């Protein structure tokens, strides 16, 4: 008998005036892909889960209701990674804890970031470099759930592969992912299930392999 995998994130009747109601259970270490037309509300759904937009319904982390967390504490554990991440300082390291420098350099090399990226002003980094750095910024804060809004949209094929490999390794350590993508091949590679958001509702698509 297979051991029971615990439910990491549970969403029940989550909705706002422009999205939902949506219901979903995400297991520990699982990746679920969310697809749908542009404007269908995929980003809105992720922001609702992260408690960044107002809505109603219930969201639980490891069985604990979101209402029992402060906003910052919830978003530390259930982290939203925007398609266009924000940068508030000129230097890369201003966005990372000082004691993560060594791991950041190691992971940056793994993702194919150019030598010396850590000392290059953020404004001089490419869109793809900033996208990969935003992912590392999230991972190094060690959330339990990452809400990924097209995290590889600006990347070349090799960089996409490196990101997928890194996230797969973190899944093996228990990280759970909700991954918005417009790529059916990517959804098939990364996800155990694929859901379509259409007319405010999540419906199952053909199972990812």
C-alpha cells in the first residue's frame, strides 16, 4: 500500500467578483499546472490564494486556515511569483538575505546566469536573468508552496530546462507548485495534473504524463 501523501494546500470555494469559485487540493511535493486563455483569470486566482487580492472562500495550509496567519506570514509560506517580478533596489544582493550569498551563487550558476551576475546592477540584467533571479529569491526564502505565474516565459530552451530541473529537485524535498503556463508541452513535463481555467471555473484537462 502506498503511503498517504498529505494535503499541503486546500482551496475551497475561493472567489472574487472576477474569478471563481475554485476548489483544489494540492499535495506535498506535487505540481499542478493551470492553463487557460489570456484574461481567463489565472493570475487573479494565484493572487487570491496568496491573499494579495480580496475574495471569499477558504484556503488552508497543512490543514490550518489562512485566517490564522498574518498576511506576511502566509505569503512567506504560500509565495506568489509574479510574471513581472518587482525590484526595489539597484543591487542584486539588496533583494536577498546576506547569508544566502553562497547558495545564490551556486544556484545562479546552475540556472546559467552569467559570471558576476551578483554584482551587476539589476537594471543591466536581461529580462530572463531577472526572471531567474526572482525564482531564486523565492526559493531561498523556503516557502512550502510556490504560485508560479509563467516563470519561464522569457527564457531560452536551455534555461527553461534548467529551471524545470531545479524545481523538480525542490519538489522531491516537499515543495508544492501551482504553475501557470501557456505551454502544453511544459505542462506535460512538469505537472502531475493539468487544470483549465475557463469561465471562472477550474476543470481537469487530459492528465499530464
